[in-house]
C-alpha cells in the first residue's frame, strides 16, 4: 500500500503564492485519487508486491496487461510526482541553495537565475497537462526536461535521470487562483520551493 507523503505545512501555509483551496483539492482529492487508483491497480499485480514506486515506474513494460500498464503509468506517475512536488514546497522556501547543488547549478546554467528562467520557460511551454523537471544524470550533471500527463524522467529517460525537482503544470495546480495565466503561477511557485530539500535530493540521487 502506497501512502501520500505527509505534508510538513498546513494547506494555508503557502498563501498567498499557492492558495488554501487549491492545496486542499490538489492534495486531498487529486493526489489521493492517484494513490488509491495505484493501490487498486497493484492489487491485480501481485508480482509487483514489495517493489518501490521507482522500480515499478522503471519497469512498466513488465506489466503485460495493457489497461493495467496504463493505469499504473498514469496513477503511479501521479502518486510519485505529487509526493515529490508537495515535499519540496515550504512556506520558508524561495532561497537559492548552498553547497554542492549551488556549485553544480553554476557549472551547468551559469547562475541560479538562469536555471529558474530555464525551468520557467520549460514549464510554460508544456502543451496541455504535464510537468517540468530538474534531474541529476549519472555524472552529476543537472538536466531540465518536461513530460506529458503524469509521466516523469524515470518513465521518459529510463533511469538515466533521477528527478530532484518537479513542477506541476496541470491546470488543477493553479486554475482556482491564477486562471489561465500559467506564468503567474510559475513565478509565485518559486517563492515556495525549498531548495534545501532539492539539494538533499541531489546529494542522495
Ligand atoms: Mn497535480
């Protein structure tokens, strides 16, 4: 049984950047549904019992039943992506990282500001529902990608990229407050990204 990540902050704590009702519905309805649907699909796949969500997403092709494979891809992706997303948000966020991640950002993007620009542009250009990602490759290099739907770099890059930051650009992530203006949501979101958490993920990846 997979469980949603426990939030380290209240639904209202990310105001005014992310509003309370969006958090209630996003975490309490959308993420809860992905998690329940994943667990329901896995009940029909006893061979996957005990596997981590990463192992499952890296080996979707091992699921022979096409409908079940799609269910695990969509809902397993939704479960994993939101566990990452909600965990890297914090009311104390917004400060650039220090240490090893800061050095790597400098090496790969010249500056923190240029990384934020690249992530913003990538997230803004996702057509329809999807995600923008910052990942670490096996050499330690940082890579920015995007994915449709609830895919993520584990699915799109077959284990060559480990996601350390995900930006949700499904309309459910912002429409109640920002309506159709995705760029305003993206600008606000960077005020609540906890780069210390991202740096810990970089160190462990
Ligand atoms: Mn979402």
